[in-house]
C-alpha cells in the first residue's frame, strides 16, 4: 500500500478525486526478456535487480560497469557492444544465440523484449529508446532519468526474514527512497534480534 491509498487520507481519496497514484504490484518476470540500454552504475543496479527476478537480460552499450562485465563473463547477461540505434530494443538474442543484429524479426533465437530500461547519460538517446519501445509495443518501459516518459517505476527494496518492503517517492526523489529503505532495513534487523 502506498501512502494515502485504500483508506483515503492525505492526497489519496478512494474515489480518485485526487491525483492518481501508481498501482503497486509484484511482477513475475522469470524467463522474460529485459533490455537495458546503458552500461554505467545505474544500469548495473537495474541489471542486478532484473537478474534476481529471473529475467533474461541483454545490455546494449559500448562500455559496461565491471559488475555487468562479471555477469557477462558468467553467461548471465548478453552484451551488445555498440551504441544504441533505433530498433535495438525491439528484439534481443536468445540465451544460446550469439547474433548481435537485433533489428530483424524472425531471426533464429530472437525474442521480443518485455521490459526496456533506458539509462544512458544522454537524454536524447534515452528518449529515442522510449520512443522505439512504445512503437514496438513493449509492455514495460522505463527512462531512469525521466519518470514522465516511463509507464513503470522502480522502487527501493529491502528483504529480510521472508519480508519484502518497498519504498517509493513516485520517481521524484530516489535518494530519499534509498535512505528510508536503509532505515527500514536496520529496523527489521533490530526487530528480528529482539524477537530471538
């Protein structure tokens, strides 16, 4: 539940009179194709989260963070070593396919992307990725630098002792969400320590 959700409360009337809030869900993306455009530290965080969720991950970037490189070396991430161009996010190579020409539907081993995340340091490239993904009918699209261009947002997550707690600022202040998540994490550990 997000603040002011089912019970109404501040900025969250049940009848929807106030501004709409995102609908919080947990998605099963096991075996789904996720394409991350960008290879820096933000991309590395996105890739790690996608892998934990069981997605098949392809990264499109001419350079990658060492954490992504480790996953490529382990065979858990497919890396397309080139700058993004229109069409790249529409399809990506299958797990056992070494093709890097991602723009042709019907090639052996190719599968449509279910999630596309744009997280380069170039706003124009991110916007192009979003445009292409929308045109291709990709279900879930995120511009890590611009929530307005996204149809989903990531949340800060902490897990402990069978619980998963998420924190969101609706994309407005990710650093605040991370700080709150860290406080909740410490509280969960303290709580479990008192319970034993």
